[in-house]
C-alpha cells in the first residue's frame, strides 16, 4: 500500500508542460520551416553551372577534382541562399504585390526579419571561409558573386538592360568558380555560351513578368516600366540566335577538336535547339518560364531533354 502511495505521489509530482512552452516550440518550428523555405533549396539547381568545367575538362572520374568541384557547388549554394535572403528582405514590400511571391515567408510575415538577416550573414561568412580554404581566387569570385547581387538588390535591378546583365554575370561567375576550384583553364567558348544563355533566361524572365503582372508590373518591379513586350521579344530573338550560333561554332571549333579529338559534339546541338524552343513555348503559350529552375524541375519534356543532352555530351567527351 505504501509503495502504491509512493507511485501515486510520484505521478502527481510530474510537472505539466505549460501551454506557453508548447506555443514557443510551435513558433520555433514554424520559424525554422519558414527559414528553410526562404533558403530556396530548389534554386540550387542553378549552381550546377559550377560543375560544367569538371565535365568539359574530362575530370569527371578524377576523385580529387570531383571533391573540390562538389565543395565549390556547396559553397555557391550557401552564398546563393544568402543572396535570396538579402533580396527577400529588401523586396518584401514589393513581393506582397506579386501573385506568387506574396506567399514567401518574409513577404507574408511568417519569418522574423532579424533572424533572416542573421542567417544571411552566417551563410555568407561560411561560404567565404570555405572558399578561402580551397583557393583564394575562388573566394574572390564567390565574394564578387555576392557583391554583384548586393549591387543588383540596391541599384542594378532598377537599371534597364543592366539588370539582366547582372543576372547573367551570376551564371558566368559560377562557371569561373568551378574552373578555379579544380584549377583548370576555362574555355572561352564555355564562358561565351554561358553568358548568352544567361542573357536569354534573364530577358525571358522579364518577358514572363510583364505577361503575368500586366498593369501591376511596375508596382512590383520599377524597371518593368522601361520594358515592353515588343522590345523584350527583340532582345530574346537576338540572344537566342547568338546562343545557338555560338554553341554550334563551339562544337566544330579547332579548340574543341584539339581538346576532344572529335566533332561529334555537334550531335548535341538538337538538344540545345529544342531546349530553347521549349522554353519560348512555355513563356508564350503556357505563361510559364519566369523561373528557369521550376521549368527544369516540373516540365517533363525539358527535364528529359537536359538529361539526354548531358548523357550525349558525356559519352562524346569521355568515350573514345
């Protein structure tokens, strides 16, 4: 009986969890979930450009080079997430006017701004420290990538045409960083094709925004007042033709022949053509294409096309 009373006493003495503590834990969980969403891990697909030098330098099966390239990829993921936090902190008022961006945690008020700012700084410092341990030039490129995005967020995004050039420079710096990470010379053809492709994606993004937001376009992004569909269609036509021609010339150039001992890379040209035409189709007929990552991950024909291009290019570059 006494043992039973002792068990009962122990049972009574167990502290109850206060309702306030449950609410605090729930709030922290929501903040963590909102923060993870703001980091936009789905956008890390863009950082695959970092691995392009690894593929085309024929180091895909060199363990040391693969390790350094993957590390550079992770560092660019940290830096790009820092950039996304920076942009969303600054643009949260304008994002509330966008039919899709208004649901982002910072725009909707779900995520604390101070927490986001602290994580932004921590991600940047971590990325720079990691890059410095691999290569000082890589750290400089990574810092340049973040600095350009800072300029974009504060000034360049309001400057017509220069805003798209700023977006394109991010892709070029990713490729440059990938080359510096594995210490290989970066082909000028690779940089040229990357630049033109990034300009195509940038102008296409602006075209999609105009079509999606219509009369409310300027309220969301001031620079859209300096664009119109006809002008953007002209720019897209120019960079489309330039991208295709540059890639076609690259596949049959003397430099390519000397490096890979074959002109067979021209067999990958149909995949490039289809990818560009498919993207234009998504913009003009599906009202999509504003987010290249979303198109790549959700549009099955585009996803299959990119896979076939990578597979074909890999076989040609590595199998002789």
